[in-house]
C-alpha cells in the first residue's frame, strides 16, 4: 500500500505547439512570476507538505526569465529554491536523440552557470513527453553531478519501457548506475483528480492505482504523480494541487499527498536503493521518426554540428600570439557570442516540438505556418552562424601561414590522424572575403569559380547531373593540421571522360548498375572474392523506395498507423496498427546514366523516374586506392499531406549477422542493448551502422541522415523483441506519419548520403568510429590564401597539436580565458591511455577538469606532452596552455 504520493507540478515545456515560439519565451517568464506569487502566498497559509511548489523542469525558460528579472525578483527565486519551494532540474529542454555527446554537454552548461551564479542545488534531471534518450545521456548526467533522472512519457505514437511506473538503476555504458524514474504520463495528477474541488474522483481511482501497482510489482511505498495546469502543455502555475493536498491530508486519509519537487522524492529513494532493479541498455526513442518530416533541416543541423566542431578546433588551436598587431576576423567577444548562439539554436532544433498542434491536419493556417518556420529557423540560424565561425577561423589561420602565391588554397584536416582528402570544392568557402572589390588577390578565382552573390547564398554548390564543378585530387593532409595546394592542381568534372557503361571498377570492387530501374545490382569484392549484395532481398543496393498508406479514402489515414485512446487509465494502451495497408513502389525508368572517369575516382550518375516523386538523382563515387563507396541521392518532395515515406535500401549478403548502431560513442545491439519496452522498430543513429556475421561485415556511415530501420520495413510493428532476418539497412530519409505537431509535407529538395565499407573479420568499433568520422568530414575544408598575411609564423604544412585517435574520440576543443579545453571520450569497454602532445603548438601546463572545464588537479607535462588514463565509456576533460 502507498504511504505517500508526491505531486510534481510543472509547466511541461513545449517550445512551440501551443503558441508561436516567441510567445512561448514570453510566457515562460510569466509562469515563473506566477509560481513565485503562489509560493509566497502558501508558505504561511499551508503546512509544509501542502505548500505550493513549482518545478522548473527545463533551464531554457529560466534563463529567459533571468534576462529581464529584477534583482528583487531574483532574490525571491533564490529564497524559494533555498527553502524547498522551487527546484530547477538539469535538462535544457525536452530533447530528442538527435543530440550527440558534445551537444548534450553544451545543453547542460546552464547547470554550471546557475550553480555558480545563484547557488542552486541542481542534482536531478527530468524530461517529459519525449519517449527516450540516447544511452550516453546517463553517463553525461552522472559527470554533471546529477543523481537521478525522471521520464514521464506520452505514449501517443510511442510507448514507455515496461512496466511503468517504475524506479530502477539505469546502468550507463560505463557500468555506473543512475537512479531513473519511468513515470506515468505527466498529466496523471490531473487525470486522477488531484486538482479537483472534491475528493471523489481520486478516492475512486486510489484502489485501482494500488491494485495496478501490486500487479506490476512496483518496488516502493511512495509514488510520483506529475501534473500541470488545466490549459495543458505550456501551462502556468496552478494552486489547485496545494488546495487538494491540504484538504485530503486534513481528512486523515492515506496516503499522504505532498506537493513536492523532485528532490523530495529522490531523497527518499536513497533509502531504498538496494531494493531497486538494475536495467542496462539504450532508452530507444519512438518519437524521433518525426524529425525527418523536416528532413532537409535535419540534414542541415547534422552538417552544422560538424562545422561548429571544426570552427571551435581551428579557432582554438590558431596561435593567439601570432595575432599581435592586427585584428582577427572577428573580435573574441563577438565570436564568443556567435558561438553560443549557434550552439543554442542547434540544440533548440533538437528539441522535441516541431510545430503547432495543428501542423498536420491544418498545415496552411497561420499557427501551423508560423511555428513551422520558427522551428526551422533554429536550423538555418545555426547553419549561418557556423559558416561564419568556420570561415573566420580558417581566415585567421591562413593569415599566419607562409605562402608563395595568393591563389593557393589551404586544406585543413580536423581529425587527429593524417588523411588523404579529395572531393568537390564549394566555391563560397574558397573565395577570400571582399574578393569582388579586390583588384589583385584571387582574380583567378573570381574568373573561374563564382559570381559575387554565390559567396553567401551557396547557389553555386550544385553537384549533380554534370554540374559538379571543381574537385580536389587526393591530397595528403597532416593530422589536426593543414597543407597548401595550387589552384592548377584542381580537376574539372566537366573535363572528365564520360560514357554509359553499366560496370565500373577499381582496385577492389566491381560495381554493376541496373540501367532500366536504377541502383547497384552487383557489388563484387575482388579481394575477398565475394558478392556483397543480397539479391534475394528483391532490391538493389542504394535502391529507392516510396511508401504510402494505401487507403486514400480513409477520413484520417494516420489512424491506420496508430489510434490513440485518450481515456485516463493506469495501464499504457499502445495503439499501434502493425498491419496497416502499405504500398511501396520503386523507380520505373532510368532517364540518365553517365560514368565519369577521373584520375582519382569513377563517378556514376543516374537520373531516375518515379511515379509519385517524379525525378530523382543518384550518384555513386568509387575512389581509386580506397576501400569505401559513397552513395548520394537527391529528390524533390511535394505538397502531399497523405502519409508517405521515402527510403534508400542497402541489402547485404550476410546471413545470421549481428546488427549494431551508434548512439554517440556506444554501439547498441538491437534488443540485447535496449531497455524493455522501448522502440525496436526504428532507430536514431549518430554516425554508423554495422552488420557482422563473425567472418565478414560492412559498416555504413550515416553523416547526414539519422533515421534507420533494420532488416525490413517495420514502422508501427511495435515489436517487443528483435530478430534480424536480413542484413538490410533501410535509410529512412523522409516521412510525414505524425498526426499532430510535425509538418504535413516538406516541399523542396531532400538529400541523403551513405558511405559503405565492407571488410573481413570481426566487428571492430575503432574502425567504425574512424570511418564514420572521415565520412562526417569527407568534404575538403578549404580556405583561399588571398587573406592579407599577418605574421606568416606557421610553415606551409603541419600539425597544430597531436591528439589521441580512436578508440579515444575527441569530442570538443574549445578556447577559454585560461587556455585550451579538450574533451575526450573512451569509445571502448576497457581502460585506455591517451596523450595530448606538442606539435606546432608547445604545451606548457595541463590540468584535469570536470565536465564543464572547472580545474580539479594539475597534470604533469612530460616531454612536451601530457598522458591520461580514461576509464571505459567515460569522458575526460583536460585544459592546457600552449604557445607557438
């Protein structure tokens, strides 16, 4: 029997959904004002256990309030927090699994600021609505000093782990455990009547609640019920819970009802920790399939994340001492503000609200259009700022490098191992700033590459159907360093010899293309003497499939996928319809097939015709001297609101293979490495997927497109188990299957890119990490040397700093006032040694830090380097000072 129910009252933060995003920010400030009013009113009016309490469940709204709050109101807030009437929890927002480790760390930086500046005791985290989080979050929270994590899942088009409610020890990838609460949906306090004017409804629910908890073997004699204002999501403070608790407790009935903050619940959980079960695995999300209803912006967000990492690394490692006597591209203060805004916008794009509650069924009304545009603006704003940050960082570096010719190009390698880099050159990255007004520097590029407007609009960056522009031939670039190349070394795609052969090959592979319907029908590995394509699958490699709900007469066809029962219940009624009527079609005709044979690669382009999509373009790049294959696709989506999806299929001949997918430095085996009851139908991938049968395998890097299915089409199957019947990757590029706050359609161009690496032997995570990193940073990172030289203190080629290689993965390199902060992650299951050593930069001193860069102890610098040991699946942050 329950002795206590803790009622946790919060707003439930949807950045959008109920109001335009700018209105949302304004309302958040009012909600905190309202909460402070009730806190002060009830502090003397009610006993402590039924006082008014408020949980600030996301830091983004609090930071907005602090921007304009009066000092006296901040004092009120601090008083309420110190006295237990208000609690700030750690998560920036209700986020999706789009966030990788660096983004998670950036999203938690407000925790450090709020602790340091206001003395807030932030020890717990919560997310509501969202259906899951990447497994790596558990370790990141532990490193941030978080002692408990709570979820309150909305199972509309989704589902929670089984059973719920439950409190368990979530075993993180490192082996550590984070106490976790798998709670009922965040509306349950209201659903069960705890805000009513009478006790009758709750009195009727109580025996049903206790009977259900006994049935599922709930481990504790106390329970959380979350609740919000009757308005619903983005609701303000509501005093009815305090009134109800006072009345119920005064009647002498059990259980006690305590208006609480999460800390009050978690403090009591500590006494029962030994009774809690331990569960290990990824909390795989159901909801993130909606992110590809804005597939173009999701791809932009992925490339922006890579660009921000590079901008940070280049700007941080460019020697500051060489800049004396002349201004850098941007002032440090302005650049810091741009960086913060870029990361914040990128994180906001990864928040779970994609638009209005009317987005799907009324896509053309103003609410839907406004919130859709505000949401997508986060991706575009982050993109624009990242372009500026990367460009300025490269420009500052080039000004310090010796040069022979102002038309030379600097090629930068952001990875900690030397690489051979080749590929298309985006002209907006190689034109020096101010070029159209410059009568001397860069005239060659003005003539050969771009119109002035191309520099910022990126209109010139088209790489399909013969218009592929200029390519950098394979060029060796030092680790975390740079080299110069002459413009005369570039190759023109228009000058390539083209033909229409169905077969191409390099030193290792022979590829055969379908000239009737498109795709690769044979991938012969000459080294291993094996065919990699599973021809029994019925689909070619890189084969396009359009999927739609086949019933076009249904009044609301999305209910054929999922039909939600909104009636309050103690159980979770999953509404999935696994037998929904799907129609899947492939391209019907090849309109164009061209083979470009360059000195360093063979490229095949196909233009295909599809009855629903129209025309789509596909490209396959087969480099000479490398063992991978790159596949690109591009097509136009229209204004179809009827539920549809698009896929690219990769069937491999690997019977009895084990599948793995990366959630940010941790490989997840479906089912084996997942919590019970989480999504097994589709997955959000950070960087790679792998199939391996013990003797052979293939790794597929997914730099731009995060959603996948494995084995077969499986959306809405609601599988409780997982069996891989076929080693087939389904790159899930677009869908509009959501029935509420995701766009009904996404007209315009969508793109997809996958890199394929077959291999012999067992699965090797380090190989997968390296391959995915090279795919993420595959395009040449170029800066024109026409920038006015400054000191020329750096040689024409070199490594800036020696950094560890996988399995130690560099997560971020950030400059602070005190030095260079480097965050490393051990992507392995064993302790690893890692070293950071001098190169062009000489290390002077080093310190180990916490997650947020606060120094904990000094590290010895020996032989111009520092060595550290990193435990399995753990992060380590170090700070160094270095000079040229």
